[in-house]
C-alpha cells in the first residue's frame, strides 16, 4: 500500500522558542505534551498531517539502548547519530506490526514495534486518550534522518479541525525536501520505505508522491537555487551527510503578512517564501501557493 505523509518530527534545541516562532508566523500551535520517555512536543496540525515540534524535557533521563523507545528518543538526543539529528520523516500506517514485518523482509528495518499512549486536550477542553504504534526503517546512508511509520489508534481523539485553521492561510503540508550530494543513491531505500515508485525530479533530484504531498531529494546547489541562502549550515560542513532540509506548507491564498514574514528572515523565491533555518530547528520552512506545481504529485 502506498504510504502517505503522516507528520514531520522537527527537533528543537529550545522547544518553547520554536513554538513561539511558529505562532509569530501565523500558525496555530497546540499545547505542550510529554511522552513517557521524557521528550516534549507541540503539534501544528493541518488536515491529514502535522509538524511535531519536539525537544528533550529538562528533567529527561537518558534512554537505555535496550529500551523500546530508544529508536525514537535515542535518535532525538543524538545517541544514534553522534550529532544533532536533522528530523524524522513519518508516513502513515494502517497496521504498524505488518509494516515492521515488511521492513524486515525488505532489509530496511527490524520487526520491532513501539507502542505508546498519552493524554491530549480535545477541542472542547476535555482530556482524551491518544495512542500510537510505530515501525522504524533504517537507512545507513542517511543516519541523520529518522524514518518510521505511525498508526493512530484513536484518530478521532487526535485530529482537531479548530487546530487546523491558521492565520497565515496554511492548508496543508505540500512537500518535504531532503538534501544529499547524490540524490540517486537513496532511490532504492526511499522507494521501499514509501512503497512507491521513484521518479526523476527537477535538477537531477528525486520525486516521490506521498499521498497528497511530495518527497524530494535535491543537491545543496539545487536547494539554494530554489530557496536562496536559507539552507541549514549542515551543507557547508565538510563531509556533510544527507539531512531533512525543508518542509513546504501550502497556502490558499498566501496570507502571511509582511509583519509576520519580515522578522523571520524570509526569502522571496519562485516557490513562494522560504524562511531561513534557525539554530533551534535547523529546517527551512517554505510557504508556497497551493497551485504550486509540486502539488501535482499524487498517488493516482
């Protein structure tokens, strides 16, 4: 089954500061939540997908490599990558257990599944239970990017239409962009992970439909040509490894005001507005009109 985008995990050194930055950019940002293993998050929902701003709680204890949550928490605190993680790409799952088995068969993962639950605030202010099962894939050629699928067990308690309305006009996540020196080297893994054929993208990159969104892999030069000097400084480090470089948000229409955009060090580009990666998150945020050509990628 072709897998659609579920969410992007957006690591933050200062979770509170990044949540305030998103609010200043006109996003509706959910309340602070805590996972059982000590990470905390704020959710930015759009219809059918979300950005998970995430950081380590000040009192978080180190997670043992033998713990079920190590594949998630260990990655985020750098224990698995020996450097700051660049983010995690998460696709949806109807059966995380079956997907874990499939990843093992394809040689891109193990049969391990992570199950967890937490409380969430519903639209009416009541507290509801949400629960998830995760199955992880492994890409040795991209160790600074996490890959997993997520099955929601109580989606009716998670999705909140009010939280999906944003003052800046954002209506969805239209794309996720990875940066690598040699995009073609990653086609086999990404095709297996997404369960979709990989096409040639613009500028010798890769393009993979993930539901109503798209996954692109581009070179640093191609990224800079499209989005100006907004790329994380990772690409300027000697021997940099592939990383999650940008999340593209569709706007209909583009309503972000100059008062919101100007303080964010944004660059007007052919795809809309590219908002510079900052130290807190390290991922470029792109606001692009919903008619942008990248939206034509689909599973049909």
